[in-house]
C-alpha cells in the first residue's frame, strides 16, 4: 500500500486542530464549518481504507513500521485487521455526527472545543491502529486529556468532579498496565514492544495471571465492567451531548478492543483461567446495569447504565471463545456506538430545548414533537435488540456463542434483553406518552434540518446493518479465527 | 615522601571555570561601568553560558581527568554539566523581566547565578569528596543569597534565612562524613576509597557514608531531610526556585550517584535496600503532601521532593541502565519543571504573580498560551504521554523492572496516580473555572524574552516525549 493511510488518519485531525487554533476566535461560523469539513475529510480517508481493505485475510493491512526508539525496541508500528477495521470507521463516523451535533449546544470557547475534539479523534484512532505496546499506551493515555477537558469545560453543574473522576479512574487501571508492559518486555526476552513480536513469544506461565490482571483492570475500567463502572454515569450525565456520543460510542470500545487485542493474544493461558470470572462479572453487569437503568430519574444516566448492560454483552462475547460470539461482540461494538450514540444525541437535543435531563420534567412529547418521537422510539428499538435492526444481530450472535460454551451463561444474559425492553420502553412511555403535563413542553420545536439529517443517517445505518450484517461480519472472520487460534493453542476452544 | 606537583590540566575544568570567570566579569562590569539598570549584563551572562556549553560539549567523549584524578570529565559528568548550563541559560531568560518588574539589581543576581553554576558543574565533575564539598559550598552560598534576593519581600527573606541555616547544618554533616571516611580509608578519592574498603564492613566507614547520605539527602530533597524545601521554594524569586529545583538536583544527584556507585561497595554497606526505602518514603510523602497545597510554588516544591524519589529509584538499580535513565530523567525534569515555573512567571503581571489556586482560576481565558504552557508542563510532570515526563518515568521504572524491582515500579506508578490529582488541580482551575477576583482586567502582553524561553522549554518537553531516541542514546552512551 503506497498511501500511508493510517498515519494520515492519525495526523490529519492534529493538523486540522492546528488550523483551527489559527482561525479567528470570534468567527464561530467559520470554526464550526471548518471542524465539520475536517471530520468529513477524515471520514473520507477512512472510506478510502474501507475500499482497499482485503477481507479474507487475518494479516495486518496498511502496515507502517518505523523505528522510534530502536535501542529499546520501540517502533511506530500501525496496521488494521478485522478486529480494528470497523472500529476505525465507527470512530470517524461518530465524529462526523458529534461535530455537527454540537453546533447549537456549544457557544462559549468554541475554538478550544473543536480543537479538543479533533485531538481526541487522533488519539482514539491511534489506539485502534497501534501495534506497538508503547505506542498504544501513548495514545491510550493521551486520549484521556481532551476527553476530560471536554467534560470539564463544557459539561453541566458537576462537570469538574466528573472530569477528575474520569481521569483518576482510568489512570488507576492503566498505570498498572504500564508496569505490566515493562515486565512483558523484559520477561519474554523479546526486548521489543512490538505486539506481533511479543505474540510469537510465550509469556511465562507464572507471570501470565499477573500480567493478565494488570491489563484486564485497565480495560475493565474503560469498558466499564461491574464493579468499576461508577465513573461512567457521572461522566455521561455531566458531559456535553457530543462528548457523551464519543464517550459511549468510541471510548468504551477501547477497553473491549484491548481485551481482544492484548489479553487474548498475549496471555492465552491466563485468559482461560480468568474467563469464568470475567464472564460472571459481565453477566452481573448486564443484569445490574439494566436494573439500575430502570430506576434512574435522569434520562442520560439511564442511557449510561444501558451502556453497562451492552458492554456486558460484548465482554461476554469475547470471553466465551467462540467464533459467533466474538464476531457478535465486534458487531455489537459498532451497533452500540451507533444506537447509544443516537440516544445520547437525542437526549442532548432534548437538553438543548429544555435544559434538563430529568424524566419527570417531560411527558407527552409525542404530541408536540412527533418526528423526534419517531426517531426516539426507533433508536430504542435498535438498542433493545428488535429483530430486523442492528442490535438484534449482535446480541443474538453473542447469545448463540455463549450457549455453545455454557447454556447457563446465555440463559441469564438473555434476561438482560428482556430488561432492556422494560427500562427503555418505560422511559419512552414516561417521556413521550400521556398528557403534556409541563407547560414548558407545549411549545418545543421539532427537529430542524441539521438534526433530522444526523438522525436519518444513523437510522439508515441501524436498518442496513440489521438487514445486511454480513457486510460487516465477513471482513472480520479471518481475524476472529486467528484470534481464537491463540487460545486454541492453549487448549481452550473445543 | 617527596612532594610531586600533579600535572595541571585545566581543560576538564572548563565547564566550571568559564561560568566563574563570567561571574567575575559581570561583577567588575557592574562595579566599574556607569548606568542604573544594567539589563545588558544578562547578555554577557548568556554569552558566558553559551561559551561554556560549547566547551563542555567539546569535552564530550574525551574522558579526561585532572588534579590527580580528583576531576573526571567523563560523559556522564558532561551530560550533567550540559543540563545545568542549559537550565541556567533558560533561568537567565526567565529572570530578565522578573528582575525589571521588581527593580532588582542585575549585576549581583547574574554573578551569583553564574557562581552557583560553577559550583554545580564542579560538583558534577568531582571524583573526590573534597572537590564535591567545594562544589557543594560554591553552589549553596550563592543560592542562599539568591533565595533572599527580593529583599523587600518577607517570604523571600525568610526563604534565604531558612535555607542558609539548614543548609549550613547539612554541610557540616557532609564535611564530618568526609572526615570519617577519610579516617577509615586514608583517602578522599572515590576510586581509592573503594579499593581501601576492599569490600569489608567498617563502623567508621559506614558512619561516614551515613553522614554523606544526610548531606546529599538534604540537597536533593529526600525525606526526612526535605523540610526546608517548601518554604524556600515558596519564598525564593520564582526563576531561582525553578533553577534550584532542576540544576541543584542534577548536580547533587550526579555526585550522589557517583559516590555510592563508585566508592561504596555493597558488601561493605548494603545501601540498595536503604535507598529503596528512602525512595518509597520520599515519593509517597512528597506526593501526599502536595495534594493539600494551595500555592502552586509549594505544590511544585513537594512535586520536586516526589521526583527526587523517582530519580532515587534509578540509584537503587545500581547499573548503567539506571544511570542513563537518571540522566534522561534529570534532563526531562529540567525542561518540564522550568516550563512550569516559566509559565507561572508568564501568568503573572507586573510584580504580581498568580500563585494560589484561586488566583489561577480562569487564567486560560486571559492568557491562553501561558496557561497552555503550564498545562503541558504539569501533564508532563504527571507522566502523561506524549510528553518528556512520561518517557523519563518509563525509562526509570523500566530499569527498575529489569533489575527485579517490580515492587518499586508498582509503588512508583501508584504514586504517579496520586500525583495526577494535584497536577490536575491548576489545570482544572485555569480551564474550568471563571476568572479570579482582581485578575479580570485585560492582561499585558507577555515580554518577548520570557515568552521565547517558555516556548523553548515547552517545545523541548514535547520533543523529548515524541522523539526520545536521540536524548536516550546520548544518555546511554554517557554511561558506557
């Protein structure tokens, strides 16, 4: 591949951020317009990658390799395969949604806002394409800063608390991962931070549980898994709408992606030992998240807890070691990004109109803003896994794969699907149906053209993925097989 | 016994001689030439530092020694000398407008500063306890005066007094340690001490080394010898605080490492365990105390203590890898800490500084570039990639893991987590809160030289983080 597409994907947002910094502070239209153009170009770049991706191989593609700190075996090594491919496109797509979604919400310090978003995009893409543990860690940690600033500057009342909590929680996990990376470097004798090199070595069996645990803690906090999920509702409730879209849509995926890319391939024996624990925690997360979501007073907190549930499905799909479940988990990452992203977008639209997220403040909105109501219900259907829409395929594959490994897992997790219908539909009922009880709600404007365009695009994807899931599933199969091979060597897959 | 005059070779001493000569020239010019504000003397100081940096650099790779092996200009000493000289260069740039705004005298200030540089480089070059002591005193005495240099400011006077009293006390410890070591071994040369001890334990020797440890611990700021640091750092003029925090640390650590790694065999005195404990206590106390600070200079003082703990980890490792990691750390710490203090100066106005957390509120909206500089410096200190501080910690903890000190690395990263909280404090204030009372007026432009200096150190902070390869190769070659 002659075009260094991945480096372009990483560097272009940074360049765009630099250009944004040089634009005149007062010309908000120009800043917003440029930010949109920038993420659109970035999305275009990712489509170029989509067009040139070879589906039937587990090889890394678009690989670039340059020595960075050669004396320590650190290199700039990037590439994508079936595991990371869709996540890259999901990231550029959600940015394309998140930037215009902020146009009317953000009116102070506009310039910094878009600068931070563009830097964030670069860091997130870097995490997905890095194939060197040092490089990965750099992007992983660096992505915290713009996100925390977005929450802390443009968030709601408790924003500072939420931003600091977000950083400290994530750091707590990732710092131990840093030590684990160092131990890995020395203990394997590879003297390299290159993931592909490290995968060729066998990590000593006595070290694997420790290293697995250190990596798993970092990823579990990011996912977030029960019981380290407590930062998530705070961060979501306080973040501006676009921040929540990216937080739920992309940041949470970093953790799940990390489990797949690092834990499964580097520590196959420990993955086997720890899988039951992680599966049980994932299932607790599914049930606990759903039950907690049901009793939330705040619409945004409700969706935040629904993320805990959905991410539980994804972790379940990863740790039952089955082709279907793992494919379903990856698909579900994309699905969750789109449907939860859309839900946060819509809650953000409500907030712009009413400056509250409290469910009790609403009621009967269906009559006032019917178009909004339609999309709200539609996205909820996607989120609860209605057949024909995208969420169904992912959850079904995960449950199918889990059933083969252990029917009990699938049986308990399936309860989560039912609970999802309960808390989402109940929330819909309280917000959209019944009489309009609050005077302020009587004059709410329905969707404008910009908002409608964003939701139409997302709804179209929800339908398309629901009908043609193979288009997403096929390119990942070879990589999923390859991934399970690591654990097959450890004598795990039947 | 016939007395032989050792061969006189002044070349390896150039890193110490040139600043000393420049200091004298500045004193003479200050006394003899007319004029009230002698701002231009700063140019002389900068020139002198540039010249000494040049000659220091030419010494690189030559591995010379002089005065009966009591001065050794090997690559490690050269590296430390360059860090000190570069730190002083930036400090002069940071000082010009600071002194102007407060009507302070340029001649004395610059002469003292260069005198301290001379002491620091001497300490870095020293291979003999007496020479180390000479360097130690030569760097300390000017710093005592410089701490109290803003004589109309009570805090500054208090800082100078405290530093002097406690510093003199620690010098006495150090000197007595030298006496005991001399008594036990009959020499003050580091290599000869090692062969004289011959791997056997000896109470006199151990007591002497213990006293030396107190002296070094005082200078680099190890717990429990750190009590002076917060008060002195808070009271001293900000450029001096920045200078002390980086250059004194570099010079003192250079001598500290050299004394223990060369002169003290582990069989005679198991200092690795003691250092490991000191490192843990130092980083923990520094970080926890920093959590509750409301003044950014005090916060950075405790951060300096914590960082001394991290650097000490490299000494525990006790090999070439640790030494090169320490050199990298000291270089990285120099640029990022000077960036932090430089940004604090740049955030001020006239002779007022935004020092308390509440004064920092909203600064990002009034001085966005200075606030961004402080934010980058603090993120680097907190160990966030892609800044220098992250790579520095990565190398130090890497060396620890490689030497089997995984537990020390784990305690180190847990400490970093605590540290993240207080380093974020000023960033949260600057970016996420409305402007502070009394600071709402439109700020004056940042003076060009100050801005230049801050930009340089910030770019280095980013550059060492993004492209650590060259500096780390230099650090590795320096310890071969």
